[in-house]
């Protein structure tokens, strides 16, 4: 990417990871949605985007699929932000299990994560994830005894 092109990207506050990849800000999304509703055309919206942000014909603009997805999100939810991703809901690292692990660790901090997992009926990996990610604790050994401590 040439120096002049890089300066244009930086001047308009865009984050560029490669020549054709761009992370669009809220200002960009808002403009694109307004322009689409005004023009009712993806091509006209892309042209207006280039004009508004001072881009050349070869510079990256939101593609057709992106513009239509943003407009679809606005029509469905009133926001251009992406919808909550579908996927399997959490069923093990729930707030209740986090509290159970916390209480178990406070009751007997010298017990191993494996023994806590067996007592609680949760997998060892889940107990370790809860300890590390949710409770910010990590294991360490001191004179042959295992303890859990806050980071």
C-alpha cells in the first residue's frame, strides 16, 4: 500500500489489516444505512460512500452482502449491530455452578481441582475453567500441598 493511500486510511480513522480488508465503524454503518434508504440501491450507496469519505474507485467499500445485512438488521431489530450469534447456550459454566465451585474452594482450598470436580459432579476441565476465567484463581504448589490463590 502506497504512502498516499495509507495516509487517506489514517486520516479517515479506518483500521486496515490488508489492502482490501477494513473494519467499518459506527459512522460508516450509519451513513451506509441512510444512503441505502435514500437511494434504495446498493450501487448508489457505494458511490455515495466513496464520495462522502473521499475514496477512489479502486478503494474498498462495503460490499453488497454487507450493506444488505446491515439494512436487514435495521429492519428486524432497529439496530445495525449484528444479532446475537446462534449457538449452543452455556449449561455448565452457569452463575450457580460458579458459586458452587467458589464455596467448595473456600471450604477446602487444599483439595485438588480433580477432587472438587468429583464432589460437585462437574468435569475437571470445567472446574479449571471456572477457577481460571470466572474466579481468577490459579493453582500452585507449596511444600507438597496444593492451594488455590487469587491472581
